[in-house]
C-alpha cells in the first residue's frame, strides 16, 4: 500500500530520476563502445605507419557498356585480363589490394536484419524477398577480397582458421568464407549456407571468425568495419572459371581489377606506371587506368589525430554529465525526502523506529533501480553499437551508483525524520 501511495504522490519525481539515471548510463555505454572501437582501430589500423601510397586501378569501360560486353564475350580477352590480375598480385613493391562489397544473397538465413545490406547504411532495407528463381533470400553485407587485402588490413581470425587462398575454387562443392564477430552464435565453424555471388549459385562453408571490431581500408575509408560482414576470398587462379562459366568469370575479373595498389613510397608514380606498362605488354591487357593518388600515410595520421581528439572531448563531456547527474539526483533525493516527511513523521509519532521506516520505503527504492536497469538493458539492445565490455562496465557502474543512491536516500529520509522530531519537541 505504501508503494502505491508513494507512486501516486511522487511518481513524476521518481520518473524524472529514473530518466536521468538511464540517460547517464546509455551515454556512458555509447561512450564506451566508441572508445573501444576507436582504440582498437588505432591499435590495429591507424597506428600502423604503413609506408605506402595508395593508388586506384580502374577499367576503361565506364560509360561504354557495349565495349564492356564485347570484351566479356571474348574468352581470349578474358584470358588476358586474368593473366594481368594474377601477375599484378605477384608484383614486388606493389600490393594488389582487391576488395569489393557486392551484397551476398543467402537462402534460409539464420540471422536477423542486422546483417542486411541496408541495415545502418545508405541503402534501403529490402529484407527477405523472392529472387528470380522464387527462392526467399536476404542480401547480406559482404566483402570479397584477395589475400593481399586481408593481410594489408591486418585482419585476425580468433576462431577457426584462415582459408588457404591458393585452394579457393568457385567451381568446388563449397567456397570457404570468414564471418565478422557479430555472427558469433548465428553460425559455427564448419556450418554451410547457400547463396549466390554475381548470380552464380554457391555453397559457402564457414572457416572462421575475425576478431571483434576489425576494420580495413576500403574505397578511401580507413576505418571500414567488417563485424557484420561475410568475407569471401577471391581465387588466385582465374583461368578455370573462364572455361566453366564465362559470364561469371567476366564479371568477377573486372570486380577484382577495380582495386587499390598499396605502393612502397620509394616507388614514384613513374615507376608504378612503368610496372603496369610492363605487365600490360606481357599479358596483352591494356584497358585500365590509374586514378587518384591519395597518400595513405597522411590519411592515417589525420584520422588518428581526429579520433584521439574526439575521445578527449567526449571524456570531458561525460565527466561533466556524470557530475551534473549526481548533483541533480542528490537534489531529487532531498526533494523526495521532503515530500515523504509527513509519512515519516506519522511513522515516528506512533512509536516506530528508523529501521521500520526505512523498510517501509524499500519497495519504492527498489522500483526505481529495477526500472532504470531494465530501461538501460532495453536501450542497449536497441542501439546499433553493441559491445560486451562497455555493457558490463556500465552495468557495474550502475549497481555501485544504485547502492550509493540507496544509502543517500536512507540518509535523507532519516534526516527529515530527525528534523521532525526536533520540531515536535
């Protein structure tokens, strides 16, 4: 009965207190996930003094679909392109960093919408849909990459094993894949699932999981996360694909060609062009261009500084927020004690002691804490940035805060009772 009476009299004040505490907890959690992600990014990627310049290699068929189709219709031209791509991957001083984010349609997907290509991106959420053959599929976030891109990104496998890139064969019964850390609990190492890549039906076998908060350099983004992506290895040998599926091979080869070249900074742009010209003469493939010459090292330095400055700024803001919340909740506790003074005075006048008075209000104290905890947990589940360590840390912080708050409320309640006693004497 006392709980209902207390809620009727002080419900709005209690609600304001719960909202303040929940806001502080969610802010700390968001800050924790940001710090964890950026710290790992700095440690894994942004701190690497990669002494390279990154150039972009593209084909020359942009705006010429007819020429593109003529090229793909010729097995001889595709053989030339395959040889160019394979030889470029072995060129000393140049890393052929080939990666592409072609969505991966998968049937009977076990996960939820978090892995949809449109979730949290500029793409529209399509969800599950029927493809051309009538199968129900979901387009998953996916990164296809060669071994150089995997190693250049410094990606690490924490469960399972790294696929043998030399043994990757898209004509085999299954294609090995790696999954981002968010897939933990959705699939296990050794599981298979069916899907398609560039309209070719394939069976994918899970070989391992990459470390949480893994990032890579992708299309000018030095901090592209792959936690929710399927990583599909590119094959090293392409000639066999041309014989079995020329259409698929043509699309795949051009996808692989449009890549980044991580070049040792001792090599000038003239050196790079000379190397490419030599490969072109040797293989017969000439339909390429080199565009944009961003300095990767400079980009890393700038992003690293930006990340560190943001962490310092957010830390200062969070400290001020916690202090303000502590002061505000302290004021609210004093206000609640004042509003409960009449009940506590009546309690004392009938001869009951402080202990029984405190026990009378324990349900109200617990209700505040439970509602705040539940709201925090639900809020974390709804946020896109979900990390275990920050969640546990904030949960511990909340429990300590709540224990201190309970003691503070007890003190304020007893103080009001003491004031009432003095006034009545």
